[in-house]
């Protein structure tokens, strides 16, 4: 059972997401918060597996909350929620440790799928908007191209292949099918990639790959 938390200052959004999550027998909604500070308190009181976190909130925004949640002893996985006109904040949210992001008008079935994927250790980047947003903003968001390239150069050719597909948002199963290998082998490659790149999750690895133009 996936223990979930909703963090959004809009009561109607929380209600809608709560109804959606409650419809999935594999998800248990254990906490809700109206801002980042409440999210930190709720995470300390409950064992949260996945948090759906809005970007713009009073008292503590979603980007700051993401960094604080990821710094907890038992950090939850985090999916950032945003509208397209807030896309300038997405890169910072992902760099703060979010495991992915969704637009608020994402199909409900995809939101549920995202919760399950992120809980299982995969990333969930909106299939179209992710590439557009990251490509648009990574160039102006303190890129570390030289450092990224130096770390990526430490990878084997096969690991670079895996990283390139990971950077396009593909799951372990999809990467395994594309590269004709076992899913367990892909998982091992991903683990080594995260270590070599000194990042904490797949999304940060994807951002580094893009900074180094590995995905072009």
C-alpha cells in the first residue's frame, strides 16, 4: 500500500485529488497540507511514501518544501504539480529533489500511474511538457555543462545509452525493451549512474544529461 500526501493551498484541488487517490485500492491517502510548513509537520507525523506538492503556496512554497522533505530522515518521493504558466519554477523543483512533475490538467489515470511509478523508484516527467520545460529553462538555470560532461565521461557506453533513454522519461521496462536487456540489469545500471553522477534520483540524472547535451 502506497501512503500518500497532498500538499496544495487550493481546497478544491485537494478535494479532487483526494477523491482520485481514494479511488485507487493501492493508495492510502494519509495526510493533507495547505502549504509547505504543514507538509513538513505532516511528514513528520506520518510515514509518507509519495507526496503530491503544488509549486506556489503561502508561507512555504513547493520548491522549498521539496528540499525540506527530501532532507528528512525518511524522505518521501515527490511529484511536483504545476500549471504551464508556472513552468519557470519546475527546473528548481526538480533540482531540489522532486522525482517528477505533472501538469494539473493531467489525465486522472496518469496521475495514479505516476504515484505508482514514483513509489516504485521511477521518475514521472510529463511526456510532452517535461522536455519542453527542461529544454527551455535548463540553459538559464545555472547549467553546469562542463561538470556534467566530466561525470558522464566516467560512464560506460552502455550506461550512457541507459542515461540517454532515462533522460527522455522512459521507465526501466521501456529501457530494457529498447536495449534488449533484463529489467534487473537496467536497475543495476541506473544505480551505478546515480552514484557516478553524484545525484539522488533519476530526474536529476536526466537534467545533468540534458546539461551535457547527451539527449540531442
